C-alpha cells in the first residue's frame, strides 16, 4: 500500500485494503508467536526424550506415543479383569455350600430317581411295594414338583395354495 498509485479516479483499493492489512498483520503476529512457541516446546520434548529430529520425525514420535498409550490402557484393563476374576474365585471358595434339608434326597430330577430306587425295596422279606410307596409319600420325597404339563406345540399355518391343486388352473390370458 506504500507504493500504491490509483489506477482510476474511482479506485478504492487503498481504502478497502487498509483495515484488512492491519487485521491480517495482527493475526500473522499471533500465528508466528504460536509457531515459535510450538517449535520451542518440540525442541524441549525432543531433548527430554533425546532423539534426533532428522532420523525420528514428529509424526513417527506421536504415532509411537499413541501406540504406547493404547497398549498401556489395554494392559490396565486386562489387569482389572484378572483382579475381578481372582476376587470372584476367592468369594466362590469362601462360600459355604448349602446343606440339604433332608439328607437322603437330592434336588435334581435325574439324581432324584436314583435316590428313590435306593429307598424302594421290593424284597420278599419286606412289606409290599404299595406300603413302600406310601412311606415315601408320607416322608415327602415325592412332592410332585417335577410334574409339569407339556407345552402345546405351536400350530403352523398351512398355505391354502399348497393344500389345493391351484397350480394347474386354466388361466385365460386373452382377458
């Protein structure tokens, strides 16, 4: 703008560019200060980690730093999971198993049959089978807990086209 000469009588270049020039100079000074600060911090970081900037550039350094951070977080997460698993295992070992209410009877239906077979005696010297069953029922061994009604099978809808022979219908194409 120092060497500017008007090209025409209505040329307003100088009056429009003067405010822009002042604003651009102030912004350029701010950016230069930020750039110098960034370079100074990069130099101090480079000296702290003691590497040569010609052999190990900025992108490689930050890529390695990011990789280290991700691996470190993964290890911390894995250690926390292992600690939780160890605590659950210790709690499981400390837990006292529940004692059955009636010592000769088990809760599972498969082992329940085995327990009944052991109780039921049908030898000639013993009383009859009916008497043994009555004793078992009175003792409460067979409370009927495992008797369940079977579930209904869902009805499937049948396509009416499959039940009837509509496949061979005469269709008049001309209509």
